C-alpha cells in the first residue's frame, strides 16, 4: 500500500497522550490493517459515554492482544497515560488523521446490481470519512435511475465525470468479466485507489493500490475451519470410544 507524505509523528515520552504533526509514520502493513478495528472500537466506547480506555479494554474490544495494540499505537506516538489509559477522543482524532478520514474522500461505485445497490445505500460510509459521489453501470435498465439521491450514469462516462466529481476511490462491484475494463477506466480517470468486489485479480500500474474483497473466499476459509473442527471432534469421539472398550 502506498504511504502518504504527511501525518502524525512520534510522541516525546511514555506519558505523552498526544502527537504532533510531523513526517508520516512508516507504518507496517499489519498495523494499517488493524487501525480501522481500533477506530471502530473507540467509536463504540465513545458512544457509550467513555472518555478514557485502558490498552487491555481497547484490545479486547478490537479483538487483538494488548501488547500488539500498544506497539501499533506507539507508531502513532500515542502511549497513553499510566493509570489512566488513552483519551478516546484524542486517539480517534489521531487514527482518523493517519487514515486520512478527515478529508471526506469521494467514492465512485461502478456496478449497481444487487451488491452495488446495497453499497450505494449504505449509510455508514458518511460517518466513516467517505461520501459516494458517483454511480456508474452499463445496464440500460439501470442508467438514469436515482439511488440514494445519485443518478446512475453510463460507465462510458466514467473517465469524463470521475475527475469532475472529485473521485478519490473507485469501488468495483461488477461481474468479473467487466472488472478489468472498469479498472482501466478508473486508472485513466486518475483514480489510484480501488476496492474490488469482483472475483478476479486486476492488473494495474505501479502506484495504484487495489484491495480485494471476495466473499466466496472468506466463506471457503470458514468452511476449512468448520471442517477442521468437525475432524477434531470426530477424533475426540473415536478416542473416547477406544478408551471405553474393555481391555
């Protein structure tokens, strides 16, 4: 993933609860992947009236161990205060700053079938730093329709309208057969961040970041875990039966 060039720098001591703007921290990819989980947990804590949180409580809410959380947050220069923990509002601001969520990035959604339609109507984008600014599709039955206040344009207009609408991120929710062509259009329009829901691998130039979400793959991984648990349960049952046999 490409890194930005400015952001939150490192703190000045273990008791420092805040960071000062400096060079953008060189965050490990795994840390970047966990920051949204911390942010989600922090917002939930804030919504329930909490002002501070310990590393142990925040780690439990985010589903990680506390040592990993403290290391991740130390990359932001956030160390909390001994006996108090982290100030929730400050930590939210730090993470949102590093993730670039203070800029309300414009999102173009390409493909407004069942999945795309649901994404277009998802209210959670607005509260998390994003705004869907353009919808595109190739189906003449969908072009011209209004979804969540936005008119669906033909995908052939993507290169023309994406820059005008300030699109920073493109979301592909098309069939796999159309995804590469859509990615090419997004790149031609100057979009360098793509979220791909199509079940395929995209070829993009250097400097273009692609994140892939494949629901079938996630289900297959869960199926593996179910299979493993079933096999382990069977082995335990067989072992218990063997112990019950007379010697």
